[in-house]
């Protein structure tokens, strides 16, 4: 059976999907259904494997419109993280918000946080749900997970700065580029 490996963030775990009869290629983007809902991911591997369990299927190949929506979601998730940090500070919650992510269909907003103690974040969730009109899920991370996420974010910042500087050097005009965690 043909299996395609898909990642949802750069340097993250690869998840296997059944590509059905779609014309898949490494580096292309696909829309898939996960436990979190509809997501966009990048194909990193294509293999013929004997699969014991039934794989979830690729829903469709991502279009340019899908990719642009993904970029908007990334930008909005960063805005949501800033809003969440400000509200958590206002509520005097003892938690450090690490990252955030909208599902592709924007039905859910996931926010990861670190805290040494139990936190009652119900007021924060109410604030965010009211503002973003979507389901909010906060997930507590261990210190080790936080270090991994921070390293991924830093690696992507360095890679994107390098790519931006190379483009700026090649052309006299500086383009404003929306950079994402998963490079196209």
C-alpha cells in the first residue's frame, strides 16, 4: 500500500496517511483529518508499506487558497497568543504561555503552557472563546516539551532570517514576506 508521511510543523513527528489516488509529491501540501480536526500538512515521505491498521485518508491536495489560509491562521494564532499572555497577566495567572495554533478550519485554538502549579484558567478560556468565537483548548506541557518547542521556534527564526537576507541581497527592493513555521 502506498503511504505518504505528513508533518504539520517543521522538524516534527511524521504521521502516515493513505493518499488514495491523489497525485502526491514530496514537498506538496495536503488537507487531512486528524483528531484535532481538519489540518494542512506537508508531505515528507512516500513509501510502499505493509500497514496493519487502517490509515486516515488524504482529503485533498492543498490549493494556493488553502496555503494562504494556513498563513493567515499562523499569523492569527500568534495574535491570539499575545492576547492570551496579556489576559493571563491581567488575571495574575501563574502560567507561561508557549505557543498557539488554530486548526486549519479554525474550529479550535490550541494553546500550550507551562506551570509549576495547578492553574484555574477558566476566565482566560472564556475571554479567548468570546474574542475568537471558537473552541479553546489549553494544554499543559512539561519543561522538556517546552524546551523542544522553543528550540524549534528559534531554529525556524534563524532559518527564516537567513532566507530573508538572501532574498534582500539578490534584489534591490525589499519584499515583505510572511514567513511560516513550515516553509513552502
